[in-house]
């Protein structure tokens, strides 16, 4: 907690702005992933630019999802205890997914 | 009351006007895409683990259920993307007159269907 609602509102919009071009970029590449094997997909992450953009997309996506889900919980879960527990769970899942994504991308790109 | 943030109107007591339906759908697709974001994190992780693990994903990817989910994912993603762009304009107070709100809403539906068809057919 501690973050004000206006700063959350701004972060939600900043991540949205980042995600607009990045989503189009990723969908464009995922189409070729459909028929690609393991090594052909790895080739995509050989490029530092691709890996960097993918990393930015993942973090922006997970933060954007976290803020969106939190807002839904705040609007429709009226029980204070349940409200707080779900938000803690969302926080935990977001943090975990960001960490494993960063480790995975670094491992794929560098090693 | 948990805090001071103004809450969204309660779904059951309002007449379903088009703008409300768009908003509900935005949240509904957003919720689904959040699960999708988790799945992409798992996909990149299984890719990092190596080919001996990645074949699990390749096996799942051949199923028809996976294809159906992927199709709905595309549809939901494009809807959320285009409607999200519409909401970003609203954040700057652009396009908020009733006529533009409706016409941009129809444009979102058209673009969603068109791009989904392009991705899956072309």
C-alpha cells in the first residue's frame, strides 16, 4: 500500500501506452512462433533488442494486469478481509511472475 | 467502506447501455488477459528450462482446446487493446461527446473482428 490512487491511475496509463506498440509487435512475431520449433523460437531471443522489448512488455503487462485486477477487487469484493487477502495474493503472483520472467529472459538471451 | 476511492456502479441495478457493456467487457477481457500474462511468463520460463521441458508446451499446443483458447485470447486481446486506446483518449478528454463515444465503440468492434480475422486467416 502507501501508493496514492492518482499515481496508480498514472502507472496504469503509462503501462497501457507502452503495451499498445509492444502488443502489436509481439502478436506479429507470435504468428511465426506457431509453426516454429524450440530452436527457431530461441533464435528470436538471440537479438538483444527483441529480448529487451519482450522484457519491457512482460513487466508492463504484469504491472498493468495487477493494477486492473486490484481495481476490480476493490469494486466488487466488499468484505474487507477477503478484499485484502485477494490483493495480497495478486501482489505475490505479480512479483513471482516478474521475477521468473526476468530470470528466464536473461538465461535465454545470455546463456 | 474500505477506502475513499469512488467505486464503479453496481452491475445489477443499472440499465445496460452500450457504454456500460463496453466497460464490463473491458474488465472481463482484462481479467482473462491477466491469466494470459501469467501463461506467457510460464511459457518463457519453460523455454528457458530447455527443450526437454519445452516439449510439454509443444504437446499442449497441438490440442484443439489450446487452439480455441488461443483464438478467444486473440479476440479478447484485440478488444482490450482497441478499447483501451479509446479509453486513453478519454483520459485526455478527447472523444467524450455522445456521438463519438458511440461511433468509436463501433469502430472498436470492427477493428477487433478485422484484426482477429487477419491473424487467423491471412
